[in-house]
């Protein structure tokens, strides 16, 4: 049986993951609006990954006899000054998610919840990849900032991102 403390912390993380999905959907809408469909594609896939993360936590609670308590999801930002600003916001958001996962892991350690610790190892490794991907795009956008043709070339590359199951 899962402790109430761990259950509450996982429920909070579910909400954060669903909020993350909203953030990326909002960014996808922004990129659609400014006619960068490749960046929008990248964000749509990111939004779906975040929803899958929420469901992984959701299922962990269900599997362990815990109770899922869904809460209201805050509205995300809807405007960014530029594609670079949007991806910088995405990178900063991933850093916040990483901290939140680390905090959740610390709760699992304090509660001696070994199954949660094992499950959270996947999230810890996933966050390394999430931060790396966002920071690389930020670096590329910083290189090409104000060069419209270079931004379009990068957008074309971002359009090639596929969902993980599509890559297999």
C-alpha cells in the first residue's frame, strides 16, 4: 500500500505533467500562428509525451491501490516574443519539471517507498533527455536568430520529429 504522503506528492506531479502538456499545446498554437509548422509539430509531440508521463504516474497510483485526485489545470502562457523566447521558456519549464521530479524522489526516499523510487528513476533519466533536447534547440535558435531563412531550415528539421513509437 502506498503512503498518503507519496500518494499526495504523485497526485501533485500528475497535475504538473498535465500542465506541462498544456504549456506545449499552447506553444504549438503559437508556432502554428506564426507559420512555423515544424516547431508546432515538435511541441505537439512534446505535449503528448507530457500527457503520457502523467498517465504513467496515474497508473502507478492505481496499480498500488492509491487514489488519483485530479485537480484543475492552470492556464499556460499564450504569447512569446519570438521562437527563441518560446523555446527558452520550454527549456526553463523542463528545468522546473526536473526539480519537481527530484523533490518527488526525495519524498519517496523519506517514506522508504521503494516501488516509487524505481518508477521515478525512469523520470529522472527522461528529464536529462528533455533538458538536452530543449537546450539544443535554444542553442540553434541563438545561432540563427534574425536570419529568417535559417529559422525556416531549423523549422524543417523540427518537422521531422516523430513520436517514439513511430520511430520503431
